[in-house]
C-alpha cells in the first residue's frame, strides 16, 4: 500500500473540505492550525523513528483531528474520526490502521488521555504551541474563536485566568516534547500570571479611584445640603424653624465628625513618636561612644598603669564618667510594660486605655473585642482614651529626655574633668628625670 500517496490524497481532501465549508468563526481551529499540527507531528515522529505504518497512522489522524469543527463543534473529535473512517475506508486501508487513527483522534479530547506512543505524539502535536513563542498570538485567536462560537463574551482577564489554569494542569506526554517545550511553556505561564496580576492591580486601583470619586461627590452633596440648611436656618422668613427642625439641627451638629480634633490627636501622636525615635538615637550614640572609650581604656591604658602610676586617678575618673553616662542612656531606653490585663468593669467605667498594647497584650481576644466595641460607640470613651494615650506618650518622653540630659551632662562635664586630670597628672607627676642615676 502506497502510504505517501494516501497521505497526499488526505491532504487534498482536508484542504478542499476547509474551502467548501464555513470557517468564518474558526479563527484558531482552521487550516493553519491543522498544518501546524501536521508539522509538529512529523517533527516528533521523526525523533522516534516511527515505522511507515505508524507514521501513516499519526499523520492520517492529525489531518482529520479537527475537521469535525465544521460539522459539530460540541463533538468535533467524534465527527473528525467519522470523516477519517469514511475517507480511508473507501481507499481500502486496513481496519486495524483506521481504528488506531480513530483512537489517536479521540485521545485529543480535553482532558487528553493518550494510552500509546502514537496517541501521545498526536496529543502533543495538537498542543505543541503551548511551548513555543507563538503561544501568545494563538491564545488570543482562541479567545476570539470561543467568544464567536459560544457567544461567551469572555474578557481578556477572564481568559487569562482560564489559560493559567489550563497550563498549570497540562503536561506533555512524550519525553521529547517535555525536554523541548517545558521551559518555554513555563515562561509563557509566568508571563500570563504577571499580566493577570498587573491587570488585577489596575482593576483594584480603578475601583478605589471610582470609590474615592463617589465619596468626594457624596461629601460635596452633603456639604451643599448642609450649607443650604444653614442658610435656611439663618433666614427664618424663607423657612420658619420648627421645634423638630431645631432638634434635628442639634443632632446633626452633635454627630458631625470633629475632623479638627482628630487631626490634632494624629499630629500629636506622630510628633511624640518622632521625638521618641530621636531620643532613642541620642541614647544609641551615647552608648556607642562610651563603649568605645571603655574598650580603649580597658585594653590599652589599664595594663600600663603599673608603669604610669600618676594616671590612676584620671583613668578612674574617665571610667566612672563613661560608665555613668552609659547607665543613664540605657535607663532612658529600657522599656516599662504594664500588667497587660483589664476587666470589663474597667471598660464600663472608662478606666483603661486600649490604644496602648501594654494594657491588653495578656487579655483574650473576646475581652479586647468587647472593649474596642464599647470604645468605638462611646465618643467620650474614645476621645478620653486618645487623651490618655497622648499623655502617656508625653510622660514616657519626659522620662527619656530627663535621663538623657543627665547622661549628656555627666559625659560633657566628666569628659572635661577627665581631660583636666590627665593634663595635671602629666604636667606635675609625669616628668622624666634629666640626670642619669649612678650605677
């Protein structure tokens, strides 16, 4: 049997089939796709050095595997197989070969389920583009085709999500395609994920921007309404004010957000935090400088005091100054944490500040939630907690800066005294004899 002649006849039949049928909606599963699959199948089959029989089965299957799209889209694999059976049966091809072709075509149905090497070759050839640089363009064509065939109206972002899931679940079947295409397929998957994430971020920004615009519009409308109310209240001749209107006005004024107060608390708290960071930095500088002085004195000077006895007192003064300065610097940064518990009675009586972690870190989540809920609905409790929090920050800052001032004073005056002591000791007690003693 002349397999080459049969394959040429199959090619002519398929080309004519595409010409005589409506392919306007087949933007992806068209003649170009079939020819690409044939080329990929030849490449894979040549790698495995298939026999003439097997080569004929593989190419016969790929020529007919998508013809069913022009007959019945939902069952295109079965219809393509039927066309192959009719075509090769009329030309006297052995039933065993035709059955193997049919199995290869049906194996391409998603999810692919090949059981033999020939079926694996046909399946991998059908999705060969997943591991090539042509994936992006062909994926776009497939989206357009699906929207036309099924009236799906899928967006690009929805299609990217489906493509990502498909690529993550898809794997090539032949070892040849795994080695040749897996790396590029993973790169294509990574590009899809990055594009999907970027689009999601852009959509989120757009939603937030729309929400912000809506909020500004609502705020503007409320302001206009509020201004109109004020004007009406100032002109009783235009709209007489009743008792109920007066009550509504008082309620509105009471519930109106006090942005100036909230801004004051926010600025005060941030200023205190900034001052606390500055104090910590100053303490760190003092600790570092005195650590260097202590290290130098202990490693260089102390072991030479036996030779230079007149430097004992200045050295002792310098050591004492550095040690005291370090001590007060460390005390200024040493944390002080409260017990970390509170009771519901403290919450009900507004005696606890839940804005500071030291007051609740040992409490249960239920207790903390109870306290926070109470504070959020009680304006006096909320502002009282903010006042206590700002005050507590100020007290801690006062203690820090007081200890730091002591440390800096000790270091400044102590260093002066130490230098003077070294000068005096060297001037009056450190003279080297000018005469050589007799032997």
